C-alpha cells in the first residue's frame, strides 16, 4: 500500500503544532519543578528560622556574659553609699536603672543605725546559677572599704573657742577592704536585665581540700651518667638563651618556633632537681626539672617546674616541647 503523502502546507502546519505542544509541555514541566523547589526551599527556610528561634528561646540570657556584666555594674552602685540625705537619694537614683519596678529603691539597704559609708574596690563573678528560663543567681565576690567621720566633741569645740584656739578636727576612720559574697537575682526580657529580687549576702566558700600536684614519678629514669651530664649542660645553655637571647638565637636550640623568648622578663640562674626519662621516639628524652630564675624588675627569685621533651641529633640537642609542670 502506498504511503499517504500530505500536501506541503498541511505538513508544515502539523510540524508547527507538534513543536508548539512539545515546547509548551516542556515549559509547563519545568515550571512545576521550579515551583516545587521554591516551596521546598521556603519550607527549609521556615524550618531553619524555627530552629534558630527554638535555640534562642532555650538560651537563658540572665545567666549569660551579659547578665554577669550587668551584675558587676549593679554592684558598683550598690556598694557605694553615704549617710547624708542627699547622698541617700543619689544612690536611689543610681540604682533605679538596675532594679525592677516595685522593688525597694535602696535594694534592701537600710540606713537606720548606720555608722559607716562604703566604697567599692572590686567585684568579680564567682558563680552563675540559672534559676528559670529567664532568671539567674549571679554570685559576686566583692571587696569594699568603709569610711566613718566622727565630729569633734562639742565641749572640746566650745573650750577651744573660749581659749581662742583652733577647734579640733573631725576624726576620720577607714576599715577594710572587706571581702563579701553576694547573690544578685537577675531577670531578663530577652534584651536587657533587672534585679528582680533583693540581693543578699552568702557565706564565703570554703577552701577546697585539694593537694598540690607537685610530685614527679621517678620510675623509669635514665641512670646513664653521660646522658644526664649532656642533658644538664644543654638545659643550662638553653635556659640562659631562653631568658637573655633573641628569638633568632633561641631558634638554634628549638625544633619549632612556638617557644617564645623570655628576654627582658627573667634571667636564668640554675637548673635543679633534674630527672631524665626515655622518650617515646628514638633519641627523645622526657625531662622534669626545676629552674631558678631572677625576676628582672624586683630581682626576686622564682623557681618554676618544667616538663620538656628534648632530642639528640648527632652531637646537637634540641627542645621539642616545653610545658610548665
């Protein structure tokens, strides 16, 4: 059967229709894919934002560095007071930006029977304890000095007037500095902070029962007198250059430039209590030693324990590592 042939005009129209519908289908498909991708990206972005929000919500700013700095700044105002009426009002004004609405304007301090004024020396964050999602107790170690001015005896003043003499001067006294520990209850709205409860003093923490880690295990020490003599001679040279030489001169005795010269800070005197053990690699030795220095400004002597790894390469020794014990 003979294959049917279309007129050229009809053939062109069919060809154009085929191209059109093929192009249209392709554009439609790509559009759908693009919409799906954008939708997924938006969903991912929302999920990411929600995750960030959850992390932000979980973070307690009251226990953060911001809350700690706020507490230290509060202490600067809290521990500065004087007994005169004008100064009492001034303290209330200085505390106002730090305390929650409705809290006592003096943050619990009463002037009844007070004899001494106070001046803060120092405030340091000692401990931070989160007490809720937006609250924390910031424990500060503070030192402050007390001052007192006692007016002269009235009879002595009157007598001086009668005798036409200079009246006696008021007596000024100071006490301290005194160390105290105080808990600052801090609350946040996510942006700033307030003291939302009255601060209160707490007992000073006791010294922990911890023994100094100063003993050196001598098990496995090298008894070879030649090695000990060479190590001692090398360390005497090294520590002398370590404290008096330039960084370039020091580099001759070290394998890595992470060891910095102490030139101008201390001066080497002698090596003491040397213990040499075999190192983990061939020709390496682990050394425990006490080194005596003179501090250049005070000329006082200090003894520092060191742990070093030294190595021997042919006839030369090098320091591979140095740590304070």
